[in-house]
């Protein structure tokens, strides 16, 4: 709403105040004497105008048509509110038409001016085109509607005219009729088409924040897990993204899309889960909303120009200013660009351009240009408050600027690009923004009416639904094409540059401090490097690496997203979650801890178990066993280190056996460690003790048992022989005696015990 208005005659310009003082001196010395000797307090109403009390606020609701022609009738609706302490009587709402604005700067200044000034505000139109209120009590609001034929507005030549809507009246302390409040807007007036129309390119961004986590369910489909289900509200009817698609489908715009948004919504069209606490999830239920939105978007972009940003819209300025100090950070940008094209083409079935980079708010410096072009982009969407005009050009030049190295800066107009910032949910804010946008486009064209130029509008990355509606209203006002015509971004980038337009990229010191303060911190890129290292070490052992590389690669791209600006804590939590989940997966392939092992005899085998709890197999792993004392215990062919290749199916374990040879009794520490094929350790080492014993108690027991059996056998043979000799003697002595002598029973030699003699794991022999 308009701020409290100054009262008529109380805000003269400095020059006018000087003229008034001169006139007072010429009028005579009595006045001068009075001024010199009698201190005069300012009138009460002057003090009130300075303090802002006892004023009326004028709010404009609608202005139709936004761009009138001769036979139209202009209708302005709004509300007046008495914010003073006194009742206003004989109140009337009037329209002030004019003056005609001389250029873009004057339009901007007029939009920021508050209060009524007879020097800058035209006379009231009056007559029949007034709305009267007998009284307007303190704190009370009244709606109004002014209807005026365009022919009565007194518009002559084409241009931008200031419109003022004021409320005048009387108060007990100010009995004279005076302006108590005013609001200004603009009326573009171009009854005939200009000879050269401005080619206007408007970017229509489809970008959101990160909603998809890195986690997937352990099933064949890898069911995705969402951080929240808030994206559904943006996709549903009336939501921000739904409005952008619905409105954009009817406008001549260039779609600028973050492929991550498409991939996320596409994941919502199938089964998905949503986090419901630290360790639980619930099924997602917004598949129908996601399918409808994607279908609407696919229909909207057919045969239209689509520009794909690198996946997850990485923060190019943060990469240039912070990420460059961390090795490997810039290498993340190339795959983000590569996956962008395939994502858009797969989901929307259109081939996008991936030749554009879009730094935050179009602010650039040499390092940002270097980073932006490192991934293959040859065109950078900048803004005119970054590449400021310092040369002789007296008009707004075309957007395309060659900045060297085969790179083109596509310089968006800052006033048009920022026209719809702020809250546009109130009718007045939207109406004023639309009228100023239209006024600026006409004033821009009239700067050099014989010269056709190409102008780009790059709005905020994530417009709200109300901001999108206001932008759409403004573009609908240009459908008559009396001074502008639509043009795609690719054509705008290829347009002939103005020879006098600046092409100098501002230095790093000129980069705005306000933007630098909101960049992603250095820790972001250090965390990304750490996670990337873990991922690189993990993927080489997998038989189906894409099941891991794709979700984690996308997550690393999301960690660099521009959308994390101003959300430091949330960004850090997301990075930590990605790293933690990756470490959890890598721990699913591990060595099973062994207890102490007893090695009997000079040679044996030592088993080590490797477990794979992943759903996919692992390969290209090496298990290496190392003896801490090769003098006492040697492995394989007599060395202190032995290794074997490992290959395990998903959900299985494998026992790997190593040959060992003992040279002396005693304990030996043995370390088992997994390695990737390129020699990097995988997981932590596992250490266990091997107890070397050449003759164990069990062996001694077996030997003793054997000796005992031999002794018993000898005794038996001796006894049998002795008895046989005795029988022969008896037969000789007692000849004829036929009595048979029984032999002794065979002694019982039952099995010996095979129980181990000590605790611990017994190795195979």
C-alpha cells in the first residue's frame, strides 16, 4: 500500500523553495523583520504531514485494461483507509493523469515516490470521474471504482503516463479541501504499433528444493525414500509448481528446468516412501498428483524451447569462490550436466538445450565464468546490474554480449527481472508490479524506436504462485504486440550484439557482498570430496554398481544445489545423512571377527569368513592375510603375507582358507584386510591370534593310546604262547587225557576320547 501522503504544498522542490524565499524578500521588510525577530512554529498540518499522522491510505486493487486502446474504458478499483485520528468529511477519490514519463529512470523514481506533490502530480481529472464519500471515520475503509473513457484521459502521443489516485477531503484540524493520500501507477499508451518492436525473452523457471533422500528400500525396484511429502502441495492444484505449469502453458516463454525436479516427481509416480521419524517410513500416497503434473508439463513444453540446467542446479558462484579450494569439486559439474540432458529427454520427451549456465541473480566474475564454461556451457545468463553499462550507449542494449573465449553473456534486464519480487498475494502489489513492468517495456522500446533490440527477463529462480500469476498477467498485457514480440532464449543469445554495449566481466572484488555471504561454505565441498572418495572405493567391488552410483551421484549433485543458500543447517544435515547411509552400505561387506585359533602340527589351514549382506554380488576384492611373526608362522609358500581373490553373491558368506606352516610354538598375531583391485583398503582390518603348537595334548593322548594298545597286544601274545606250551607239557605228562582247556576272554579295548584339549577354534589340517 502507498505510504501516508504529504499534504498539498508541503513538499516543494529545493529550487521552488529558493524562489519562494526570494519572493518573500521582495514582498517587503515587514515580513523579513517578522521572520528575523519572531520565531514562527510550523503549521500544525505541516507537522502532521512530516510525522505521517492523520493520513489516508489509498490502495489500488485492479486496473483494466492494463494496456488500453482508444475505444476502451479504463476502470480502476481500490480501497481507501483513514489511518488518522480524525474523521474526513467531504471526501472524494480522484484520478490524476500525467505527466508523461521521459524514460525508464523517471518511471523507477516515480514508483518509489510517496506523498502528494503538485509539482510532480497532475491536476485532478474531476467532474463526473470522481467518487465521493460524505465522511470517512478514523480506521474505516471504503471501496471505490473509477470508470473513465480512455478518450477523456487526455492522452496524446504514445508513451508512459503516470496515473495517480488520490483521496481529498477535510478534517477538523484542516478545514480546507486538500489531498490526504495518493497512490501512483503507470499507464502504457501506444495506440499504434512501433516501427521496431523489442524482442522480449522471458525465462520460466521450474526449480524446487531437495525432497528426495539418498536412501532406497532394499528391494529390486529400489523404492525411493523422500525426506518429506511437501512437494505434493506444490504439484497439487493451486500449488506453486502447478500454477507455473498451468500459466506457462499459455505464455510465449522459455522453460528453464532443473532435471532433479523432474526426476523427483517421476519417482513419485510409482511406489515411494516418506520418512516418519528417524527410523521409520510410511507409504507415499500422491502418485496421482505427480502423474497429472508431469503429464501437464509434458504437454506444455511440446514444440517449445526448453533449457536444462545442470542436475540439481549447482551453485556456480559457490563452486568458483569456495569449491575451487577443494580438489575434485569442479569435476562434479560435468556429470551433472551430462545427466541433465538424458533426464529431461527421458521424462518430457523433448530435447533440451544444455548450453546455458545461470549463476545466482546473474552475478558474474572471471572465476564464475571459468566454472560455468568448464562443463561445456558457452552461454551464461547474467544480469545488467552485474555487467553495468559504462560506455556511450544511451539506451538499453541487446542481451547478447561476447565476453571472450567463445562465451556469450546473455545479460538480462535487472529492472524487468526483479519486477515481481516480494509478496504478490495482495491485489495492489500485483497490480502495481504489472503496470510498472509494462511501462518499463514500452519506455525501453521508445528509447531507440528505430533500433530493434533483444531483451531478456530472468526472474527469481523459485517464483511463488502469486508471483507467477503477476508475471503471467504482465505478459498477457503484451499479447497485442504493439511494441514487443516474443523471442526464445537461444535466438536471443545468437542476436547481433550492440557494438557499444559493455563486454567487460566485472572483477572478483565487484561481486556483491550480500551474495557472497550466502554462498555454500567450504565445508560443503570438503564433505562432498569425502563422500565421493567413499563411493569411488565402494563401486569398484560391485557387480551392479549403477544401483549405488546413480542415487549417490545424484545426491552429491544435490549437495551443491543453489537451493541450499540461506539453509546452512539443513544442508549440513543432508550431507551428513548421505555420508552415513553410504558408510552403512559399505559395512555390509565385511570380515567376520575370529576368535583365537590353535594350529597343531607343522602345517594346517586358517579359514577367514567374508560376509556380503548386500542384495548384489561383490567382485574384484582381495583378502590379504599377514603374519606378524613369520619366523614362528608362515603363510602359503613361506611368506608373511598371503592373498586370495574374493567373489561373493548377494546375501551370502564365503569362508576363505589360507595354508599356514608353523616353525615354533607360541602365539602369533594375524591380520586380515580386504582390498579393492586397485590396492586401496576396504573396511577396517580384523586381527586374531594363532596359537602355534607342534605337539598338542590331543596328539600326546593319541600316541599314548597307541603305545598302550601295543603293550596289551604283546602281553596277550605272551600269555597265549605260555598257555600253549603248558598244554603241550600236560599232554605229554598225562597221555590220553582228552579234556579241552578254555581260553581266557578277549580284553575290551573301547574307543578313546576325541574331545579337544583346549578352547578356541581348531584349524583344518
